[in-house]
C-alpha cells in the first residue's frame, strides 16, 4: 500500500459490516494509524498487509499479506485478509491468501504460516480452510473490553 491508498482503505476499515470481527468501524485516525503500521511493518519485517489490486481496473479492492502476531504466547507469521464488501464472494480473498502462503513458504522459507480467526468469523475460516489450513489451537484476545475467542489455524510446508 502507498499513501494514496487511504481512500480505498477507508472503504474497507470504515464499513461496519466488514469490521464486525473488530467490533467497530474505524475512525479516520484509526485508518491512518493502520496504514502507517503497514509502512512500519514493510520496513522492519520486509512484509505486511499488501494492497490487492484488480488487474482489469487498477482499483485496490482489498488487503492481504503477512504480519507478525501473537498466537497463544508464540510469535508467528499470519496470513490476513480484509476486502471491500463489494468484492466479497468472488474468490479474490482465497486467490490472494494462496499467493501469500506460496510467498511465505517459497520466498521467506517459513515452515509454518498461520491465520488467527475470531470464532464468529465463518467467512474468514472458510478462506483459511480453502487455503489448506487446519485448526491447531485456540486463544482469547481481549480487545475493546470484549473477550474474543479465536481459533489458531495453520498450514505447514509439505501439507497435502
Ligand atoms: C474474510 C473475507 C476476506 C472473505 O471474503 P469472501 O468473499 O468470503 O472470500 P473469497 O473472495 O475467497 O470468495 C469465496 C466465495 O466466492 C465464491 N467464488 C466465486 N467464484 C470463485 C472463484 N473463481 N474461486 C473461488 N471462489 C469463488 C466461493 O464459492 C465462495 O462463496 P461463499 O462466499 O458462498 O462461501 C471477507 O469476508 C472480509 O473481508 N471480511 C471482513 C474482514 C475480516 O474479517 N477479515 C478476516 C480477519 S481474521
């Protein structure tokens, strides 16, 4: 993502339905902070959430990428995805998630990659399952005063 992706990012992060797993749509300040966090990740980790661009139009329709996360006390690399609602149910999220898994195994040479998903987020779990992931554990995140049970999905290199 770049600075001029802010309007497209706002369409994702400021939509209440898209942000159900986060309990609230983001404010302008939170959206800018999210974008800035990706720039920091690109510099410190060499990866972060990337823009998903529709080739036909050049439009940014979503974000997908790799981020360092805590999974029940362990630092892991997660495949994350958030798409504009107008572009759900078309297979774009799974296409992007599969690409990130390939990048994690082949370019970063990781042996395992994760997706940590709130237990209410069935669409996200379906993407993880279609991305060849299996539930390995569970954890509870505390966010905005709410206890949020999560499932820890992962795929391991060499999985069928
Ligand atoms: C999670 C999220 C990205 C999943 O989006 P999605 O549209 O369900 O996923 P896909 O783009 O892979 O589309 C899959 C659907 O498209 C259908 N589809 C249509 N054409 C397809 C194709 N060529 N290839 C694959 N699937 C296709 C699939 O059958 C599937 O249908 P379903 O929605 O009835 O199950 C989306 O719900 C989202 O942005 N949610 C909000 C943010 C969020 O919670 N992110 C996860 C945090 S852990």
